[in-house]
């Protein structure tokens, strides 16, 4: 049908085009052709054609062209009649027909569920009435669309403002309610909003609001288009004396005030209608009445309407025409069920006839009449002038706000009526000219309301003409401003005007301007719930102004809230959320969410409220008070819901997901949590040698690969019964403390379904899901059978901004697959936060040693739980350590295990001992046993150097027994010591998946300084291979008292002897706190045991019988420092623990290739009241000082002490003999240089000083020792210096070295050579013959090449005094 | 707290010319907002600054055709609200500076001068190697400097 119409129109156009040759129609045709396929544009063009075609031909050509130019300028050609505004105007500004009817008529109609007006209303709208109209101009045109409105006379009055407001409010509220269920769904997205059509973005109440607003303003006295054009008098055929009833009906008392108070002409077109109800019987009586009426009134004005033809009332109408008029009707109610199709047709015809034959002609006639009057009184120059002059005269008289009162007979009212009628009959040109004519009058009269009304109409008429847009807008603005000036009395008018203006702007795509108008409407009035719809304009504008959109949404939401329209407020705020989401405007975002949450809560929709409140919980940027407010309100709302909330990704507290660690054990067991926190690398390097090499092919997992499904291959392995520690950091982002709750431990309850404990009150707990199958690792088809939830509850009180590391342990009890799913925590007893780990990469500590390859993150938290018969965690390891030297043991309580190995990170401090020591009393076990070869202890020595201690093969620990093993501890240096110990063991009768275990232990010790021991060594000038040395000991402790025990030298056959009994130096034998001691000893090469001094008990003891041993020979010489009568045994520094420690000390104190000697100084600490568990056990302290170096070359000068010579004869030649010994293992070349005394006198002193390498100020405490034999022992350089000086002062030394000034010789290892030297003395005196130097150079020994850093040296000569006397 | 105060307009001390300055990143993310009022109107000022971004975008997308304004960073008066005037400035890196003032007759030169100094301060702040681009400016030195500039703005225009 549509297409047919189109074709018709098309043909029509073609004809027209051919006949008139109108150029402007060309594009139109093209468009209608092109668009013919799609329906919607088609309709647009159709109506355009329909509307315009009669006029296009009649308009002057120039107008058409101008209009077309304008539209091309704008780029859009829209027919004003088809815009929303145009449609609304055509609908609302239509003639009004007043209906007066008797109650019986109503009664008949009500049988159908309709009032009389309702029954007729659907038939008052004509789309194709096709009536020729001729108004003021000579040329007639045809009117196609026409509509009139029916109103009861009682309704024709201005509605009460308050009632109107109330009604508007109700409308808005109702729409809010209707719309609300939909908006509790997901939040809208900005992109969705942008793609939506305008009508969807508009507030849903907007259309209703518009209509209601127009209706509220109807029947005002200053606008004529609501004034009834005609009057329909209706009487029922049942009425008695119908003729009189007709007359009675048009009783002036009952007429609306408009007609009575003279605002409009009471003489209007009357039409008489007799309604006959067919149910009352045949229509004969009615026909009779009709003829009677026709005789009484004008025959054309009388008509008969027969209704209710259907007797049974079963008529059903498809799509009832009344639906829009009775929207409140129930669905079950069938409207018009007594009306047959004939009745409807009759009504239709009646109304058509009424409009085409009566109303339109009447209006035409009236227009012509009025036009004539107006032209005669107002048109033309003379009239205008007269009018102006007349109005000026009236100016002062009237000063009311509404201006003068205009009755219907006044020319102003008549012009207005003329304009309105012309508008309604769509003669817009006439309407505009009339309006313009009157607007100046009203302006001059200061009738502002009327003026505004007229301006408004001018704007609308221009709009309908689609002409001079600027003018139209100017008029609208003018009208709007005028209304505004008039204040609140006409605020609805202003609002309506504004809305029309906005519609006009929207039609022309001036959306931004529209928005400002909206804002002005809102800013000016608070009319009911006003139209704060400006926000959508910002959205519609191109490009969309989202920021303003958001802002205005918030504003309007706020306004809604003020007007108690909470649901609308929520709706706008929700839209605002979509604007602010994803931005960093947190302050605004939080505020929006907070208010939505509050409002939802006030509506009782707590669930939704909570979701919004959740958004603002972690707002760390907010002030403290806001945070408190947010949290309090949130908890309050949650409390009101009365149920538990489980929230995924709860923001409070914040989880630092990168901190997630799963610490688990497969091969390893940690003895203490502290050990678990040590870096894996430390352990790995320790275990390197112990763990059987797990090559890629042969590890136990691959062996099991047949059993383990592929998908679990990546999983980690843990042992049933062993805890997995999951560590994770929680942070309180707020400035306020979060405090909550009490902890509760819970058991693991296997159940056949997912299972939650609802009674839990804990604040934070972790949940892990464990899935198991019935038979161990074999997880193929059975799938997940059982879920187990593990809870671990902890309670925290967080300060603001604090971070807490939580460690949760999970202990799987059965075999299967264990997956750590996530963490769950509870905030304030009703909010449960849930965080799944899955998607996040996990920073994890893995156990697998080097075998670990890269894992996919999700596999990281997956474990295969295997069963070990007895859990290794049952092992009880303890190491008792005494702070200073010595031993203790490991205590093991475990199942059968064998092949034990142990490795200690720092053997300098801790050493494994021999089992035999367990049964021996300490420290007696270390004492020397004469001539007893101790082979067992030192058999380990070599292995110990490799740091792996193998327990003897035969050791295997049975279940429930303990194994003790001694360990020696030697605190070598003060400070903090970290000891790492790993024990490797294999288990018997354990599943082959896990062959071995390692136990990791970690101890931290602090060692306090005890004694400070230092040695000073200097060669003895008179003997070969003899040294004097001094030992300085300082007690550095604060309170301890040490008993000195012994000094042993370890080295090449050295023999230590005291120069002086200890009693004389230290009678008490004890060193008290802070006390210092210096002892002097002599060191010489021992020869045989028989030659030993009586205090030396043991000379040397050869330790290792293995010839290839690269260690220096263990030779020992001891000095007892105790009281002479004491028979206490000396300790054997060459046997197991001491010797081992000594080796390490040598290693750590560095190597020197020079001849050296090591000293071990042993003291004991005896404490009367010892608090430790081992009372009265003396502590042994051994201080190892290694590599006390001395020159490998030693020599002495031999010659006469005193000679007598007669100098008068000749200078005296003295023969001297120098014996040089090479004590090193390398051949050396020695070079003796001699100097002449005068030049080298002072130098030699310095050189002597520097030779000893000691700073001079260190010499306090040394004193001259009286010579015990013929050797003049001069030990101090200071002394030597003094003597040298005195000598040089007393005498003028005059001697020279004779012979070559330098002598070179080679010395074989451990060889002695004698060199003759000669001096020539010229005068008697005492001479110091120390002015020579020995340069020695060791030939490098091959094996010690690397460390041969000091293979040469120069020694100054020793003082040697020669007295030469003048012989007489 | 409630938004109703936005339209009501809080009382602002007369002598404070500038009520708010803001730095907004090129993705329209706030980098720095500082208000210089005693009233609790941070939310309102946030809204005002946020809204002005639309105008900035509009100015940027529809530049005036005339030549000298091609490289002009100063955007001029963005929009007047009931109580405020909002000025804008756009750097070459599309960072926006917004100035909200209560002074209703500000000289253009003053505002330009202000923005130039503000820009210098901003450049110094982001040149800090510890500043992460695109993150909020937390430098206290910057804040001090800005408040100095703001105060001197009041002084210079008062003279």
C-alpha cells in the first residue's frame, strides 16, 4: 500500500514537473526514487510530498528557491512537519471542539467502558481528509491532514497550578518506578550510550512530561488556539424533550469561563447530535426526533448517531482505536464491545463530516471575516499611524502586570484569533503576518505575557515555514526571556517555550545551544521536578562532550535527589559512573559511587548498594574522615543486608600479589622456619655434592611418568603430612586502622561436596581446594572426587598504611592433587573477600633443585601430593652448641634411614666429630695420650676438607630411636656466624618416588671476643735457629676469667721454652677481665726428645703416616703455663678436632712461604655457677695464630771479643767467621754487603729498626734481660740504638771491612755454610760490627709457586761488639 | 560533601584571586590539582576542571584558522561559570593547565604570564628523574613553587 501511494505521488510529481517545469522538484524526485527501497526514509519523503505538493505549485517561485538555498546551506533538508517539534505542534495546536452532553448519553457510552469524548476521539484525526481551503488569499489549497480535539465543557478551563504540579510529579515518579527494574542491571557503557538513539538517552519521562506540560497550559486566555471553535451538543434519544435539552445544554451558566468572561466570542458554531442507543429499541423514534430537531435548528447542523448495535456485547476489536485514550484500561476489559463495525463507520463518517463540512468551513469563514476587519482597521499606512498614536496615549493608564484586558471584540484578540486559526489551517504566511502585527501592539501595551505568547508563535510559525531560522530563534529567545521576566506566575509557559525552542535547535543540530537553553530552564525554575535534561545534549553533540555530560548528569542527579526522586537520581548517577569509570578522577568517582550506594541503601536495595560501596573502600587518596565515612557506611549497609557477602577482588585489604610465595618441601625438610627463609642457592651449593645426580633422564619423576597423567606433569610435588606454607602480603591502604576479629582454628573435614563453615568468625583465612582420588597418584579418569577446604584463621589489627605478611600453612592429608586456589578473608564478620591466584604470575620458591625448569604460572600452585610412610617432619633435630670450643650432638628421632651424609657450610667453625667422643668426658678426651696413635679421628680429616661428612656405613637409624653425633664447634672469630647444615638421608621402605630427603638446618650465632693473642718473633743474634718471642694476651671480655693452660707450637720441629717461669709473671695463673699479659719464650729447633727441657713433656708427634700428605708435618711442642706442680694433662693439638680446626685456621690466615711457626694458645674458662644444661663442663679456648713468620736465613758472626794490638806498628786485622743457615726447603742465594762505618752509622740504626718490621712505640714492656751466659743478648732495637749511639759518641770508630765488599754464596736447603770475614781496625776502641746486610733470595719451590710472594729479603747485621785495645 | 554546594557556590575569600590550578595529562587524567581556598570544595573544583576539558578539546579540534594562533599554547578563557572564570593552556605534549579564578576582570597578559611560569615549574618538576611520566606530580618543591606563583599572580594583578 505504501508503495502504491509512492507511485501515485511519483506520477503526480512527474505530471507536475512536466506541466509546470518547476526546477526545484527535480532533486526531490530523485531522492524519492533512490530511497524507495528502505521504508523509513520513504515515509519521510511521502509525507513531505503529501504536505508540500499542493503548496509548492501555489507558492511563488522565488520563495521555493530561497527555501531550497537555505536548506542546502544547512546541508539537511528536513520537512518541519516531520520533525518531533512539527509533529507535536500539528498534534497539539489544533481546533478544539467543546462537547456538551446529557448524562444519558454518557450512560450509553459507558456501556462500552468509554466516555463519549473518548469514544469519538480516535476518529478526530484525519490523515487524508483532502478538503479545499481558501483563507485570506485568493488561491485555495487543499488540506490533507486535519485533527481536532474534543473536550467536555467542564474541562475547558485552566488547570490549577498546584494540581498540575502534582500531576507532573506523579508522572515523573511513575516513570521512575516503571523504569527502575531495568536499571538495576549492569551499568551502561559510554560507547553504548554514544551509539544509542536520542529517544533512549532522553529521560524516559521526558515525552510524558512534555505532553503533560502542554496540557497544563491549555485554555489560557492569552492564547487562542485552545479556544473552542465549535460546540457539540449531544442529547440521547431517551432524554425527555430532547429539543429542550439541547437548549438547556447551551446554558450560559454551565459554559466555561472563557466564554463567559469575554475572553472569547460566545457565539460559536453549534452542532446538534442525537445519540440513539440501539439497545433501547428501534431507531424510529430517534429518526422522528431528528426531523423534529431539523425543523427546530438549522437542518444541516443536526445529526443522528446510533451506537451499541451489538446486542450481546461480544464484539471484539482488533487493535482498539481507544487504546491510547484509555491507557489505564485493564487488558481484560474489552473496550467498545457493544460497538459493531457499522457503528464505528458511522462515527467515522460523522466526524469527517463534522470537520470537513462544518469546522473547516467555519474557520475559513472566520478567517476571512477577521482578515477583512483587520485589514480595514490596521492595514495600510494610515491605520498604522493611527494605531501607534492611540497606543501612545494609553501608555500611562495601564500598568498592571498582565497589561490591559482584551475582550474578544478587541482588535488585538481578533488578530490573535486570526493568527491562530490561520496556523491551525496551516496558512502559515497569514499566521506570521498576523502575529507580527499584534506583537508590536502588545509590546506597546506592555502586555508582556501576550507579547511572549505571540513571539513564541511567530518562532514556531517560522519554524513550520522552514524560513528565516535566525528570526525564529530570535523570537523564541525573546519569548523565553519575556516569560522569565514575568517571574514564577508563568514559569510553565517559560518551560514550554524553552522546550519548544530546544526542540527547534535540536532539529537544526544546534545541540550545544540546546544544552545551554536546558540549563537556563533549570537554572531559572524549580518547577516540580524540572527538566534537567541538558546532559544528553552534550552526549549528542558531535563530538560528544563527555565531561560536561558527566557533570550535568551529576547535577541533575543531585537535583532529583532534592526533589525526592531517588530512582531518577540513581539513574542519572549510574550514567555518570559510565563517564567517570576508567578515569583517574577519583574524587569525583568516589563521590558518585558513594551517593549511588547511599541511595540504593535508602531504597532498601542493599545488594546493589554494596557493590557500589565496594568501589570506594580502598580510596587511599581520600581524607581520613572520608575514609571513615565510607567504611562506616559500607559496614552499616552490609549489616543491614543481614547476610554474608562474597566479593571477588575485595579492595580492602589490598593484596600484593607479587609477594605470593608457596614454600613447600619435597626432598627437603627445614629444621626451623628460619631455615626456610634462607636463599635456595645457599642450600643448593651445599647439597651439590651430596644429592645423587639427577640427570634429565633418570630423575624420579620420569620414572613415575607412566603413573602420573600428563597434565599433572608440571605440578610440584609435596608430601602428605608436610605443610605447605603460603605467604602473602596484605596492605591496609587506608589511613585509618582496620581492626577485626578473633581467630579460630578449624579442622579439615573431608566431605563429598563443597563445604563451607558458616560459623567461622575469623577475619582472614585461606582456602585451598584439595582433590583426591581413591588410589594415590593414579589420577586418570576418576577426576575430582573430594573438595576439602582448609581454613586457617588469623586476626589482625592493621594500622593505617601497614603491610602485613601472612603465612598460612596447608597440610594435605591424603594423596592426590592439591591446588591452591586463592585466598579468602573476612572483613567485619560479614564481608568475605575472595582473591583467586590463578591468572596471576606467582613468585614462588620451588624445591626441585637444579631440576626446576620454567613452569606455567597456573601450574605453580598445583601439587601432587604423595604419601611417605612416616613423615620426615617427625624428625627432631637439635644441635646443642656451646659458645666456645666444643662439641655437641644431633638428636634424631626417626624412621629407618641410612646412607647418612652431612655437609656443613663453614667447617672453620663446626666440625663433625667421631662417635667415640660421645662417651668420653670432655675435655679429657682431648688430652694427650702418650705414644698412642690416634688414627680414627683423623681419618676423617681429608674428607672433611671436601666438606662432606659421610657417616659410617654401618650407621642406620631405626625408627623411634635417636642418633647422636658429636660436632665440634670452634668460634674462630668474633662476630655473627651463620651456620648451614644439611643432612642427606635415604629412607628404607618408602615409595620409590622419593628416594632421599635432605634436612636443612640453619643457626645464627654471635661470638663475643674473648682473648686477644699476638706473638712477636725475633731471631736470636747469637745462635742459629733460635728465636725469641713474646706473647701478648689481653682479656677482652667484661667479666670472664680465663685460666691459661698451655701454649703449643705447631710447625717444623720447633721447640718452645719459657724464658722465665710463669709464676713470676702471673702468679694466679688466671687472666681477669681486661688484664694483659706478656710472656717471653724461646723457640729453637728441637733435636731429640732427650734434649728437651724438663717442662717440655712432648716434643713432637708425627700425625699422618701417609707420605703424600701435602700438609705440613704435624709437629708439636707444648709449654705448660699452669703452675709448675700441676699435673693436669696437656691437650693434644695434633689430634682430631684441634688439628682440624688448626688446618682451617692456617687456611684462613693465609700462606707464607717463609719459614713459619704456628702457635696454639689454650685457656680454660671455669665458671662456678654455670647456667647451661651442662654444668661444670669447662670450656676450652684455643687461639690459633698461624704463620708467625721469620727469615729463613739465620746467621751469626763469630770472632774474638777482645783483642790487643799494637797500633803503632800496623793496623790490626781481625778475622771473623759468619755461619749462615738456610732453614727453608728451597735453595737460596745469599749476598753479604758491607758498609763503611762513618757513612752508614745513622742509617744502620734505621735499618735495624726497619728490619724487625716493628714500630718502635710497640716496645713498651720489653726490658733488658740480663745475660745468662756469655752471649750478650740484646733484644730490643731501642737498646741497640742507645748502645750504638753511646758507642759512636765515645769513640771515633775507625775500621773498614777488608776483602770484597760483597760476598755471594748459594745455600742448599737446610744447609749451613761458614764464611770468613775480615776487618781492619786502625785505632783502639769498641766497634760495632753491625754495618753489614744480608740479602737472600730463595729459589722458588715449584709447588708453592703461586704463593711465593716473599721469596727474598734483606737483613741488617746484628750488633757485634769488638773491643780492640792498644797492646803495650 | 554534597554536590548541591556546587551550584550554590561556596564563599571564597575575596583576596584569593586564584582558587584552583590543575595539571591534566594528555589522556585527560589529573596529574595535579591544588585548590587555594579554605572551603571544602575540592569536589566542586574537580568537577569544574573536569568539565573544562571538553572546552579544551573543542578548542584543539577546531582551531581558529588564523596563522599566529597555530602554535599558541594559551587557550584563553575557556568558559565563565557563575562564580568563576576558567582559563586553559595546552603544552606541546598535550598536557593541559587549567586555572580557575574568582577574579572577574583578569588581564589576559597576567594569565599568560602566570601560565608561562607555571609551565616552567611543571617542566622542572617532570624533569626530575624520579618522576614517572603520566603519574601524579607529588613533588613538594613543585607545590611550593606553584603556590608562590599563585600568590604573586594575585599581587601583580592587584598593582
